């Protein structure tokens, strides 16, 4: 399965009021493993960014003045997400803005026609009802380091959400049964391994080791009066003989 963990920053809250996307950040996962492939772009929204929005993400109108407009990046962005399952926190917000941007262009594209969508906020609310389920709250609960997150940023938020999503949907969050936990039941010290790390070395048993193992297992079987599988097969055979005496 190919998944894209995605986040956007915008000029304001509501795309129906003409607000636009100003930043897109995506990280790719395949079979729940980060691949190291990312997509990140700043976009000139062709309108003013609201002051309240700037206090959230820190992206100013001056910074965006020389950035490409959405129509210039639409094709490469679409190709990056096409066919993937999108993982988004509060998905309705981001999908609403993406569809509004695509609706301004030809050919007409709608995100849901080309991608499936998973809302990590909906998963968190179901798993932790009555609790805070913002991305920051989930980072604290699951021990994900978000110390660099003084302001929102689409790529940073996507990277953090990837860690949170894997823990949120993965069941066990630590290999050790006595791993340190915080007051909310999360684990301390979650550390993501680099995607480019060397694979673990696979050490195969030698012929002598395999022969010693077979001899050991045969000795155990003799002491136990046969292996479990042999006893099951013998039992099944006896039942067949009883059921079919002829």
C-alpha cells in the first residue's frame, strides 16, 4: 500500500471565501515504511494572507511573492498523490482546499476520484474519546518529538503526523514491556530510524547447525511420544477409521 501523509497551510479558514493554499507538505510511506520521498512546495496564493493565519504558520505575503502559483505546480503535485491513500489530520479541511484549487483548472480533478482518504483525527477521536486529539496532544500522548514545532509548517507537520499515525494505528507502541510511559499512557523516547539506513544482516544457519537442530527436535519428539502434529494426524486418522469401518 502506498500512503501519502499530507498537510497544507492556507491564507485563511474557508476556501468558499476565496482562501487559497500557500504550502503543501507530503511524505511517502509504502507498506507503513517511510520511503524518504517527500513533496514540498510554497505557493503564491494571488491574494493576501490573513493576519491571523500568519500568526499560526508564520508565512508572510512578502515571502510568497516570488513563489509559483498553484496552476504551475498542480500537475506535479497531482502525479505525486495520484492513486495513493492520503493520511490527513482533519482531512475535510485540506481536501476542501485541494478540491477548490483543482476546480480552478482544466482538466477538472477531484481528489476523491483519484485517492482514498484516511482522517487521522477521526481515528484519534474514536480511540481516545473525550480527550484532546490535536496533533500536538497526540505527540505528547505517544511520545513523538515535536520540539521543533514552534510554528506550523506543512512538511514538518506531515513528518510528525506520519510518526503519530503509525503509533495510532499500530497497536503496541514499544518493544519493551517495561518501557517508560507518560501520564497519558504514551511512551517516552520514540525515535524514527532513517529511511536510508543499511538493512539488517541476515545470518543463515550452517549445515551442521541445521543437522544439530533436527537431531535435537527428534529427541524431543521421542520424549513426548511424537510431535503435536503427528498426534493430531494420528487422532484424525483414528476418527476416519471409526467413521468408515469398511
